[in-house]
């Protein structure tokens, strides 16, 4: 998309309206939901486990209470996959999919976050063996619920599909299944917004990765977030940079492989990544609230600016 005076004025108008109307997510609900999803009772939410099933039922109830539409039986896209490391097949993986129709476009923005984590593993020095996955990725899942709630109450211009994905920790399996069995033609998708690890960063930084491939997205996001907290940074998406390239690091990867533009919101790894210490007590609640509101602001700007035909 070429940047024009009309685009710039549209972004400025969006910012004025956003600030005047005070759009924001429900802070209290956001914190309550991340706390539940990362509780010891869910035992790390590993795909196929009882804890994963409890997390799935919780998200399912949330989507139903919000009143989302869906294109799958009881909101659930069931799929199976083989795990070579464990030499087993998972027959009971489930994505939870909700939908909000667009006000002026049938083009789609797909918003994703994985709800699974790695389960129970090697105990740490304190004897804790439950990998709660508060930041990874109860944070993205709780944010997904609040964004779904917001856009159900405030109809977007584009149609939006909200997907809580399973099996990410075993090779992005839920995203692969969704892309393979998507309920619309793939060329209707104008963007995938993926959230994975958004609840803590000591520098007050949140990354929007993926604009290397679609620079016009960066222009929209920079205009929408100037002076915002946390600081929105760009990068981690250049080819041939090894582990610094996040393009295949989470559920946006299969969308990228299907030629769908993406924005991946996330923070850089911290000391508690994939450890039992990635717990609710170690998230930064104010950073998290601010980050999700920033993602909402970005999503509103993208919904305004992206093509509708």
C-alpha cells in the first residue's frame, strides 16, 4: 500500500478518535484470565493433557459468552498430528475459532494466539516441575479473549477471525491445521496478527515483527503508536539472520508460508522462558495491560487502513 496524504490524514483522524473515545480492553478481566490460564491446576497445558482440556473449555466458554460466531462445530477445529520426538500421534488436539463479521469488508484479519504450553518437566532448584507458561502464552491467549470481546462490541471494518491455537509447542501444529482447513479462501486474508509472549519486558519494549516483508504495515503502526507505552519496536524479521529472525518462531509462520502478511507481537526472551518460573507472579501487570491496549490500538489502525476490497 502506497503512503499518501489521504493515508496520513486518515491515521491522524484515527488517533484523535481513539484518544477521544478512550478505547481500551477490560484490564480486570485480562488479569483474571491470564492468572487462571497459568495456574498450577492446568499443569502446563500440554497438548492432549487434562490441563490443556481445562484451558480449552475455559476459552470455549469465553467465546460463547462473548457471542462470537463460528464456522466449526461448537467452535472447535479438531486435528491430529505426529510427534517424532515422542514417537506418538496426538489425536485430540483442538483449535478454538470465533468470528466477527466485518462492517464494510469480507476481507479477513486473522488474530491468533496459542494456548498450549510444555506441561510438566524437570524440577527446578525449588522443586517446581510445572511449566505454567504465563508469558508463553497465557498472555497472548488472555489478550485474544479481550480483543474478541472488544470487536464483538465494536464491529470492525474487516471481518475478524479469532483463533486460540493448540500444538504450537510441538511445531506450530494448530496454525498448520488452521491454514490447511481454513473456512474461507486464503486470498481473503489481508493480515495475520499473532500474539505470543507479551506480558513482560524490563526495557518496556514490545516488538512488531514482520514488517520487513510488508513495509507499509510499519508505516501504519508507527503513525498509530507514536509516543505510546510500551515502546513499539520493529525487527527480528530479516532473512539469513538465524535465530534473530522470528518469521518461523510462532504461529504466524504457517500464514507466512501461505503468503499471508503478518504482524507478530512479542517480547524478546527472558530468563524464565520455558522454565517453571514463567509464572503469573513474574509477569509485569502494568506492562501487560499497556501492551494489550497498544495491540488494540494497532489493530484498530490496521483495520482502518488495510484494503477492504
